[in-house]
C-alpha cells in the first residue's frame, strides 16, 4: 500500500462517499439488477450526480489506491471495498 496515493484518493469527498456507500451496498444500491455479492456496478454511482466519465475517474483513483477491487463481467465493472487496505490505512492513521 502506497500511503500517499491512498491518502490522496481519500482526500476527495465524493470518493469518501463512494467508500461509505460501498460499506452498505444493500442500503444504497438495492435496485441493482445483479446480485450485490458481485459488487456494485459502476453505473449505479450515477446517484452522485456526476458524469459517467467523472465517476469512472473517481473509481479509478480508488482502485489505483487499492481501496476498492474491480471485477469485469462482460461489459460491466463491479466494485467492492478492499477491507484489508482500509484496515491497514486505519492502523497507519492511528499510529500517527
């Protein structure tokens, strides 16, 4: 885990919202056609009111920081929180 990249990814409020929504996908993305066990489809993040390209850039930043995992299924990409990286980041911040 690159702590600087992770901190930079977490610095944006929309990205923090995305991570928060992914913590309880059944609450925030209950209308998704595919099972939430697969993750949340990138298109479901339209709820934040941003363009698809902006949403994709935010998800790419979270993925690049290893805060989320991405899984491609056909034409869709599904995202889940990477709890291991999030826990490591929490531990790092607690040690400061």
